[in-house]
C-alpha cells in the first residue's frame, strides 16, 4: 500500500499454552505444529511451554518437541508458580500458602464444590467421592491421586489449588463470588477452562512468570509472542509484545489479542509461528 512502511518484528521467544492451544482436541501434537516448532528452533527462537499443568504433565510433550533435558530451554508450569529449565534447574517457585489452602478448602466444602491441591508429583483431595475431573487431570498430568484430610495435606509441597466441577456449578460460583472475594487479598484466581478455577499465590500468573523469565534472558516484551485460548492466558497475552488468540479462544481472550489464528484442531500454533516468526517481515502500518 502506497505511503505505508512494513515494520520488521523480531520475535525471540514464543510462550505457548498447552490445552486448547499447542495440542489438539485429542491432547496430541500434530505433525504441522511439530514441524513449525522445529523450524522455529532452527531460527534460534525459544519455545516456552507456559501451562497450568504441573511439570509431570509437560515432560512427554517436551520430549516429543526435543526440548527436554536442556539447560538453555525453559518451561513455565502450575499457572506461573514454577519457572525452570527443562533439565530441572528452578529459576523461581512460588507455592500457595498452606493457610490459603485451608481457607479455600473450607469454602469449597461449604459450597459443595470439588476441590483439589496440586503438588509436584501428586494431586491431593479431601473429597471422598473423587471428581471425574480430578481423575481426568490425573491422567493428562501423569500424577497419582491421594485422599487426605485438610490437616493431613503436605504443607510444604502444595503449589496450587483448583476448584474443579461441572460447568454449571462454576458458572454459578462466578455469578455469586462474594464468599470467595475476600480471599483475593492473598490468592490469584483465574478460570482456566469451563470446569476449572485455578488458585495460585497472590501475584502468580503466567504473565508474571513470563516477565521473570524474560528478565532472566534479558528479553524485552516486544521480542515475545504469546499464544493462548483461556482466561489463565490473559496475563501472558497482556505482557507479550505480540498477543495471539487461538480460533477456539474465549471472547475475552480474542478481545485481548492483537491477532487470531486457526483453532487447535487446525494447526493454529503452526500458522502463528509461520506468519509471525518464520517470515522475515510482518506487514504493519506505522
């Protein structure tokens, strides 16, 4: 277009959510996504999985993407509570306080909501009738489930907590949030799926973790692309210089993003990497 200049954007790090983003509806990496990430790595782009999952639920994907066991590759887990290299060196860990967990568990029990605490290698729940969603989380995160009363929970190993129940119950809870609202002084809440509300220590989210990692790597927000689909991705989309919403993203995520890509069943991550990271110029108006 006459009179318009193309601005070159140099993306050095791509922060990518897993569920609903990196993997398809079958929780698998597609050939196109793997190929795009391989090409991006060859261009020296850092690929950082940024997820609510624990590290145990990320290892197989890191291995498949040939990112595992490396001192110069990074991963963000537990919704931002853990930042580490893929060979295990911890850069930052901010667990949920045991007192905060106790308050959450008591309120969830009073509201008859399924609730769980997540440690590094295990899911803990005080629900005698274990939720089907807890069982599902156990499968995709490769964590065993243990029943414990609140007093028996491992105080020093709880990293985050989750209210995990039917969508209708989560919708109703959010419409009647007053009982949980006082806890926002010490807990960061976000809805990470129609069935989950995640709870981290105050100030912990994907955006704060991404900022910390970028400071560690001496990268600026303008050098970062973030791709996500749910409410727990909003903070990293707000931090990144280039915010991409998946085609299957929530309306809030699409509104916060600069661009939208295809959905996770049509290689949206691959399309975003090709368009914004592998092309040398991104046409934008000044």
